[in-house]
C-alpha cells in the first residue's frame, strides 16, 4: 500500500531541536493546510464539533537506515535500550507519528481553505500529514492507563528566566517560548550547565543554558 500526504502542517519549529517531546505539552499554535485534492469544505464538514484531533504524520527528520528493533529513549537518559514498539521513538519502521492536538477554529475563507488552526502540535514546520481523525473522549481516553517508564518524568517543568532583552517579542510568542523552554528541550543525557544551546522558534533565534532546574535565555534575536 502506498500512502500520500493529505496536508502539511506549519508550526513555529523549523528544526527538530526545541520541538516538544509529546503533543499537548506546549500551547503553540499551528496551521494545517490540505493538499489541493482535499481543499473543499466537504472534507471537513462537521469537524467543528470536535475539540481535539488525531494527526498521523511522518518523522521526516528522523529517517534511519536499517530496521532497529531497540531504541534508546531520551527519558531513560539515552543509555538504556527498550523495544522500538515499547517506545515513542521517532526511529520507527515506517517513521509514522501520532499526535493529539486541539482544534482552535476552521478558516473556510482563506485562499487555501479549509485551513485548520491547531494548538499543541509537536511537529516541525512543513511536516506532511497523512490523516486527520476526530479525538473521541469516551473511547480515546483511558483514566487508569499506566505510562511505564515515560511516567517517571511526567509533569516536568523548569524555571525560565531571561537574561536577554524580550522587548521586541510579541507577548503571545514569548509565552509560548517560555512554555517550550520549561519542558527542557535538551537531550536528557546532556547536563552541562556551561553549555549554550540554540534553536529557532517562530522566526527568532534563541540561545539558552540550564543549571539547577533553571533555564536562562542568553540571547534572543529576530531572524532577518
């Protein structure tokens, strides 16, 4: 079977570094634009009745040769191996990702309508999306589910302080960036307090370091 993208998603993350590790952790906004064959109001008729959606997409920046049966999840420090099907690793046999996102609204008047405005996506900018499905709270949510090793660091949140000038950044962008940094975008096996990390976010270059549970933003520059 051959599958083709039905849409692309446009997010504040031009590269993999800095992208939240799971969907729903950070309330960043994104746009989902359908491919021409699906640009019809009929394709999304009734979708406004759902608060959340499932996205099935491709890990375009995590392709790897071969067919690994085990991976090293960052949550285990990058040193311990588990089975590929016991992880959410992007290095998978078919490179498919699954994300639950919040549907903010549907734009039926844009030139490339219909456009879905979403919140909480954990995808890089321009990622191909292979399917969109409604999230059903009465079947897709399991109240007493067990999270295995991933539950050990659930709820992680670091303090964020800005040593760099934030005056030029819009308030909503600054709030979203703070939420991204609070989730600690560093690889979990790296813990050098002197190291400066950098990534691009929503048209800004961001540099930071982390020490004793606090992220300090050392540089914040608007891309030219």
